C-alpha cells in the first residue's frame, strides 16, 4: 500500500505541474509566478527552500554524530540567511523589477560583471540538485526496492516535467501544500517518539556529554574560525542564490517580500527542530537505526516505528518537500542561463515567447548535468555544503557591496568573484587546516577592496542601500 501511495504522490506532483502550466503566459510567469504571491505562499516557499533532503536526512545525520555543534550550518545558518534576506536584501532588490541576481550585477556594475556572475552562479546549483536526487533515490530504494540508478532517473524525470511546464507557478503551489504536510507529519511523529523515549530527563541521560553544547568547547582560534565558517556557509552563502531570490521576487508587493522572508526564518528554525527531535528520540528507542547509514535514520525509524498511514503521510511529505526543493534548484540556474548568457546573444530582437522556450530547454540541460553528478557523489550534507560555499566565495561580497557601498565598482566585483573562487579551489586542493571557504571569503573581500580603491571605474547610479 505504501508503494501505491508513493506512486500516487508522484502522479499528483505531475498533475500539479500540468495544472500550473495554464498560468504560464510569458517568461515572468515562468520565473516569478507573475509576482502575484501573498505572504503565506512566499513564506512557505522560502521555508521549503532547504527543508528537504538537507534538513531531514543530512542535518539529522550530522546531529546524531556531532550533536548541536554539527548542525550550526543547518538549521541555524539557514534560518539566519532567511532573516538577513528579509532585513537587508528583499526590499532593495524587489524595487528593481529584475529576474536574476545577474540582472542586478548588470544594472549595478556592467554587462561584463553580469556575465561573470552568471558563470559562477550556474555551477553552484549542480551539487544542490544532485543532493536532492540522491535523497529521492535513497528513499525509493528503501521503501520500494528500486535501484539507486533508476531512482535517480525516475525522480529526475518527474521533477523535470513539472518544472518544465509550470515553472515558479508549480513550485509555489507545491511549496504551500507540502509545508502543511511537513508540519503535520513531523509534529505527530516527533511527539509520539518523544513520549515513548521517556521525555527530556531520559533523553539527557542517554546522550554524550556536551551533546547540546552550542559553542566550541576548546577556546582556540582554529575552533572559532570553524564555528564562524559553519554559520556563514548557508547563512551568507545562500543569500545570493537564485532559487531564494526568485521566491522573494514572486511576492505581490515589496512589503510581502520582506514580511514573507522574516516569517520563513522563524518557520524554518522551529519546524527544522522536528527532524532532530525525531532522530534523537528514535536512536534512543532503536539504537540499531544508526548502525549503518545515518542519512537513512529517519526513514528507517518511520518504517520501524509507525503504522502504514503514518508512513504514507511522512513519506508523502518528505518526497514532496524534496521534489519542490529540487524543482526550484533546477529552475534557478536555467533562468540565469537563459536570461544572462543566451538572451544577450540575441540583442534586443528576442521575443518573450522565444525566451520562455530557452528557459524551458535550459531546465533540461541543468537536470542532465545534475544527474551525472549525482552518480559520482552520494553524501547529501557534503553536496549541499559545496553549493553554498561557491556562492559565498564568489557572489556574496559583490552583492552586499553593490547594495550598501556606493563606491564599489565593476573591477572590484570581478576581482572579488575570480579571486575568491580561485583561492577557495586552491585551498581545497592543498587541504588547508583552516576552512578553504574562509580563505576564499577573505580573498573575495580583498578583491573587492583592491579593485575599488586601486582602479577607478564608473559607478552606475541605481538605487542602493
């Protein structure tokens, strides 16, 4: 019966994509859902940005192994990201009526910066999409016996279809529905396991010392730098990511964009605690659940501890959450590729109908690359970390400087992207003791400062700050 309902969920997802396609009349509908979304839909969409494989399977695995210090990156860093977007980025970017972050770089700096930013932005999504496909394939393998290979293929086809036809409309509808399912399913399971585990006093006795420690135990520079890196990987690194940006810009007004972002931050931080409670209580009740693959701890718990209807609710919520996250991650780089790389080749002659077709074809290309990557790596937390690190070292500093530092110029922006990424890759290769991402981040800041103060370039007069 569980397999039947899983198939039904996938079929419903496809139908939602088909239904949503009726609202897609032009490229703005495809990318931003016509900028018509109310607060709850915007908040649900932003909440759903990461509430998928990363939170339920990746973060819960890290929590079991390393305690609270293992999950600073997510959910704490992810909630910080959404809060910062609402406080400092949603308002100035919404006013510009643009499709992509690269559009912003083109307006604020020049076409060269627009192109360079697009070249960095697009690859940052391949690992993210691959992480979602890996999670979906692992789940199908566990509950239906489908091989990892065919699980990747089936899930990629499903998510590609409804992204291709419905774009942001599909994502907005599914985000709202799956948010409700997640909260209900996770809450019921968390309360049940908490009670069965014996409550807080029993849990506290069963966990290792310092399991709930929130700050580094060793007061050394290296430990605090690693702690800082965990906070900013998603906390700052995901601010200049296109899937988050598109959800913000789908809001029907500037006020809704800001309010939806802030609400989503608190939604994420509270609801993301539920998988952690589930996996902690479950590991106390069923110690064998973490004996093999920690990424499968929660799915295995559900299969061991609950009845068929709870399994249907949980796996339906989990699959829809991951599919929604994956869909938005496919749409984001496809939009950038079409809008900022292919469109300029046509000049001013391109029709909106042609642009919409290019965006849809781009979703196919992005999916193919992500599928290939998913066969080479299977660690969800690692794949997600790679995606956020690239956007942090390449794009955050130019974005922040462009909005809040009027003197920043195009040379500084390009140097920031190139130097930050180059140093990060070099440090990954030589395996530095301090996080390569931090070296890349500091190099990105240095590139912006050096380019702005040493070289003089025209600064465009568009709204900043």
